[in-house]
């Protein structure tokens, strides 16, 4: 041992002082427990979807952004003094696909990691595929723009509140991730379009004020202005198109109906001026009323002449058509006088 450096017989320890040896033996900690940024957790694991976890089914893990690691990973992370929250970069080296996640528990079998189903799809991983998990640090996010993958997302009355509650199950967001949330027993897929601060990796969404912007859902069509215009009336001669391309007027044979209605109108005017029997034969206005029949005034005559009573003044005319009650100004109507029936002698 010369000049404060340790050197063994074959020289393999040259250039290392006792502090370096202690740091190497303590797993990267210095005498004061400081974190060495040059040392990271990086391991290969066989990945499986959370549905394949032993024990009770935990379907809710699919609607978050956290993974399940084995206990040995916690031991290594503790020795490396990784800062909280523990954030990881997941890499499919074969296809060079990356995403980020937090950790929920350390209860997986050794050599295995369990991922949400959407994360398996994002990294194009199959059950049993190898994935590299590396500890990382991400900036605190301030903005995210998302794109729902279905117009059904618009059925949610308060989407921002629903998303705020769903993001509590996430620790990171990465551009192009398509994660899933569950609301009212329905699954919604959401793509991350943009994040701020701009980063090629991702952002942390833990203990941060995150502004959320929504892009139009995939498949959403703006309401057509043509559909909101008020069509002209058919009486003006306009043709209202139908979905098959034909006009409504042609489908209902409007011209023929219009001509028929014209002839009907002429008949109705004639009927108003002259009476008609049920057989259709006209009744002359000069024809006297046969004996034993009561003459019934027309409604038009009753309305034009007016009446002080709701029935004809002719008390014997029990079939008279009711007429509106019109009283002089200042006169009130409290009902008709009650005339008791005369007892039959």
C-alpha cells in the first residue's frame, strides 16, 4: 500500500483508494449515503400480463401504468438508493420500442414482471418475452394532450374529472402510449399525443399540476351545417331530397295530391254554400223544411250572426249547434235560470 492507494500483487487494484473500495462494496453509497447517478438498476425479465398473476384476479391493474416486480428487484433498488417515486424505462430491444412505468408491488416470481395489457400491446410483447427494465428520472409534467380512440368518450358528462381520477393510477406518461381507463363498466382507450416539457422520453405525473387538453376522438364527425338549415315548405314547390336521392314530392306524388286538394277545396266551398244529403245530392236553399223536422242553422251562420246564448233561442230546437257566448261590455253571466219541470197531471 503506497501513497494512499491499494495495490495487490498482480496490480488489478491499482488506482483505487479505500473510499472507492468502500463505495463498491456498499453498492454505490458513499459514507453519507449519497446516490451515485452513474449506477442504475437495469435487469432483464420475462414479461407477462397481469391476468396471468397467481392468486386473486386483479383486473383493475390493467387500467393503470404500474408494474409488478419480484422482491429481489426491491433489494437491488434499495442498495442503489433510488429516489422516490421509482420510475422505470421498459424496452423491447428487438423492436426498439420504449415506454415508462411506475411500480406498484414487489410480489412477482423471481425473473418475472407483470405488465398491464395495454403496455404489453404498446411494446409488442408476448407472454414470456424478454423486456429490459431500467431505472430512470423523468421531468415533472405540466401539460398533456390526449386523443380518445372512440367517439363514445363524448358520452361522459365530465371527462376531465373522470380522467383526473384515472390518472391517479399512473406515474408516467409517454408519447404514443395508448392506455386504457374504465368508467361505468366501459373501457376507453386514450392516446398520448403531446407532453410538456417536451421530451423524447416521458413525464412524471406524480404530485404535479397537469393541464389536460383533448383532441377530437377518432371517428368523430362534426355536425353538418346542411343538416341544421331549415327546409322550405313543400307548398312553395321546393323538393326535399331523401337518402336515396329522390325527392319527397316525387315519392308521395305531390303534384297529383295538390290537384286533388284543389278540387276538394272547390267542393268544400260549394258544400259551405249549399247543403248536401248523405247520398251526395245537393239540397236547394229554397227547399222548405219538411214537417216534423227541426231546421239546424249552419255553424258559419251562427258564428257570423252571433248569439247571446250558447244554444239557439228556439227552445224547441234541441239539436241546435252550440254557439259562442258573447255578452255586452260590463255584463256578467252567472248561469241559466233553473226552471223546474211541471208534474204530469
